[in-house]
C-alpha cells in the first residue's frame, strides 16, 4: 500500500520515547537520592560549630560562604576566611587549638562536601539566593542550630521532587533545560 498511509517506524518511536525514558530514569535516580547528596561523610578538618558562630555570635552565612550571593557555588571557607576572626585563638577548646595549628601551617582546610550534584544538574546559588530571595534554611535546614558539621544533608534528601515542589510553590520555571544540561 502506498500513498497517504502513515507508517510509524521503530526509529520514529525511539525519537519520542527516548527523551521521556531518560527523564524518568533521572527522576527515579534523583528520588532515591543517589544524585544529590554524598551520603555520610568522613571527618571534617575541624568540628565547626554553626550554633556558636551564627546563633550566638550573629554571623550571617555569607560571612563564611562568601560567594553564596554572587556566584553559582556558595564555596566552603578557606583558611583566609577563618583567619579573619581567628588570627589569634578566641578560646581554649581543642577545636580552636586545632584551627590555630591549621592556620599556621601550609595545609589547606579540606572540607568534605555534604551536597554533591550530578554532572548534568546546573544549580546556581546566586539565582536562588539573590534573585529568588530564598533563604539558606529552605534547602539546608536550620544549620544555625548545629554544634558540629553535618554528616549528611540537613533537610533529608534534596532530590528532583524536592526541587520541583519548591519551583511549583514559587511559580518558578519547571523547564528541564533550566536545570539540566
């Protein structure tokens, strides 16, 4: 039979199904939390006390995570940031002594990242914190209450469902290409 009959080929079906299957696989992997957190961590270089610095001393997140309002990545504080306040010991705790030793050495602070994004996910702190006016606690939980570094993401698992729900609540874009390359 020739003429106006339409025959759907396997190739045509694959062009329509493949993107959907990829999204489903990514959504499933992200919902299991595989892609957005590093799970339990090893030891941090010092047992940083967020409560002491944020709740008690009144420091803002941006004072240590200096690029959170300016760049894609918030960054973890380097020795120069800590030395701004701790060029001289502020107390006599073992962690203060450890920090003083690290600051006087040539060794860098080797923080273990709590949140690790998959390669195909684009996340910008600037876009969310500065442009979207979203507070750090919305994703990271009440870090200001922690007396030791988190060993896993504070709000549970930040996954695709978590992000999509927030985007829905804020009427933000849910276009896949806004976050996925």
